């Protein structure tokens, strides 16, 4: 989705007095700022069955830690894929 900007009349009046190099700088900064979002890897929605007590406990622990539970799931997935985690006794391959 492309970003959309809405401007007030006061802001547009201020912009009318800008020099061409100021306008170019603004446009470049805007492109760079919003271009970084496009470079993030795409996410995919998944569905999986998790026993309710496990999920509720996980959500509670995440909330108490101040971390959104889905963020914590992604962190755990990334940690499991790290080379040092693969060799540890706690990181077992899943089904």
C-alpha cells in the first residue's frame, strides 16, 4: 500500500514558498523513509492448533513480560534457528 499525505491549507501555503532544492530534499527524504518499509520481509498469516491452556499460559507470561505474545513466538522461532541454539540440548527439532 502506498502512503498518502494530507496537507492543511497553512502547510500548503508554506510549501509554496519553498525553493526547488528544498522540495527535492523533502521528496527524497519521504521516498527513503517509506522505501525502508518495502524492504522488510513479507509476513505470512498462518494458522495452527495449540492447546488452550498452553496458549493462555503463554499469553499471560508474555503480557507479564511486556511483550506481545505473537512477537515472542517469532523471537522463539528465530532463536531456534540460530546455529548455537541448534546444538543445545534444549533446542530439539520439531515434527
